C-alpha cells in the first residue's frame, strides 16, 4: 500500500490533544527509566561487570538513532498509534497489523515485567505480604486512573517521573560524595572499576551479551511517537522530547550505574532486590534504603502507567485501520479509549496469576519475550522509515533524521545481531523460539481478517 492508500476507517470521535510539552518530556523519560535500570541492571552487571557503562553507551546510541527516525515521522504526521499508522500507510495492511499488535503485546509484557517486581519492592517493608496481591492492587489503581482522562494521566506520569529523576540525580550526587570523601566501607573506591577481573571481566563476549538486558531498559522511548496524537503542539514538542530525553536517559543511566559499580564490587551485586537499595543499605546510610525503595517502587508503577496509556491508544489506532474490532474505537465522555484500556488491563492480569504460581524468576522470563518484541518494533520503525522517506521530499521535513539510509541499515544489522545474541543466554533463548511463532500467529490473524472482509 502506498502513501496514497485509502483512509482507514474513521472514528466517530477523536482523542483529546491535552498533553503539554512538559507531559511528553516526562512521559518519555518515565517510560524508559524503570525496572530495567533499578532491578534488571543487576543481571547485565553480572554479564559485563563495570563495562556496563560501555554497554549503555552502545545501546543508547542505537536507540537514539531509531528514535530520530520515529521522531521524523511523528513530527511530520502526528497521529495516535505512530509506527502502526506509518507501517499501514507506507508499507501495507499486514505491516500495520504486525506493528500495532506486536507493540500492544510488547507493552502488555512490559507491564507484566513491572508488576512482577512490585511485590519484591513491597516485601522490603512487608516481607509476608503476597507478591501477587501487590501486583493486583497496582493494576486496579492504575487502570482506574487511566480511565479518567488523558490530562490526569499526563499529570500523574509527570510527577511519578519527576520523583524518580530527582532521586537518581540525588543518588548520583550522594554517590559521588561517597566516592570523593570515602565512607566506613572499604568497597567504595574507583579501584572497583578494574580490580575484580578488570573493566570487562568477561571480555567482549560478556559486553555483547549484556546488550540483551541493556536494550530492554530502553523499551518505552517509543512513547514519544504514541503521544503525538494527543500533543497540543507536536511539531515543537516531539523534536524536543526526542533530542532531550535520549541524552537525559543516557546521563541518568550511565551516571547512576557508574556510581553503582564504583561504590560496590560488581561481582557482589545480586538479584535479590534493587542493587541501588542494597548498596546504600550496606553503606550504612540510615534513610537512603527506604527512600530508594520507595523510588524504585514508584518507577515500576510509572512505567506500568505508561504501558496502560500506550496500549489503549494502540488498540484505538488498530481499530481505526480496521485491524482490530471497532469496539476499540469507543471513547468515553472525556475522550479516553476505555475499551482498549480495560481489555489491556484484563490481559495484564495474567501476571497476577504468574506471581501466584511462579513467584521466582518471573521478571527475567517476561523480560526476554519483551526484548524480542521490542527488537521487532524497532526493526519495523527502521524499515518503515525507509519507505516513509521515499514518499517525502527531504527538504520539506520538519525534523529529518541523520544519515539516511546508511544509518537505517546499520540499525537493522544491530537489531538482527541483538536477536542472535539472545540465543546465547539460557534465560532469553526461549524468547527467540517464541518470536517466529508469534509472527506466524499475527500473519494467520491478518489473513483471517482479510478473508472475513471479502464479499
């Protein structure tokens, strides 16, 4: 289907353009700074050691280039659903179907991953409180919040993101003071960056494997494109969000992790809780562990909040294209896609069951499948952008991405390598086998939909 394809099914009402630039900035930050940093970083540190700093530089550069492609398309055509819409319009029906439903699955999985660790954080204060109950309480509360109106979602996410960003900045400053001034613990010097096996204790192989976990951390940056359909000034706010958010994320991630691996030996960072909470607890700072645990809990809730927002809008966009049941076009009086939100929430409820049946290891299993789905989403952005650019005069673009088309090919090769690396880890290998099955399910679903539409 070309750029001149027929317009997708129209909806009787439209989403409200109520999100300000400050909302979009914080939504993008909030979607990307969560469990991947506060909890999942322990797994990547075990793979690469202090070289985690280099891992985030490599992963951050790749995701920045991909987000520039999405930013170009979203600024030029600010619509809800972002890459699903672009895939549908510039590539064809199946591309739109695959992009939309894959991203919906991705954020259901991300939501599950965030909820799976909520119980771990709550158990820091209430060790006997069931993890599944914590997940259920957050699920019901955030679903109710998202059903109210988009402005309230934007405000809640603004302040949730602000809390964790302020905490990260404070933690970096406190960590630097401990490094410079010292503490009563021996393990808080710069030598931790090289004395325990070197900067890359597991060599280049460990560095490459760590990218699998690192890239999960960058999932959520795509929310910049999703918000375009409800931004009041997308041609100004989307470019600012793309340019500023990526660099802030890199500063926060790299700054926080540099402090972490400097303050404490990398080979003693475990998976029993947030490494940030454990480290400051062991360094003997009385109030810091409780404050940080509250922050990492709010971070998980923040990302889940963004996931619920994203899923409702993606189902709305799919229904506009005719790639999802028209019931998902229904909006509340406050112009909220309530059917899509409730359906996504019901699917996410599965994590409560998983936490009840298999409380141990749920995060890594879900993270692996989410990373495979994220790689698929990013690949679609890269490939669709090639077709988008061919349909537009580069001189007329508001926010052109750099290095076209060679950067596209480079990013595509990186993503193929990422999926290949997933086959080298026991926790992520099954997700690679699931990926082609999922793509086949999507293709069969699309063909059945096409057959149902035939006269």
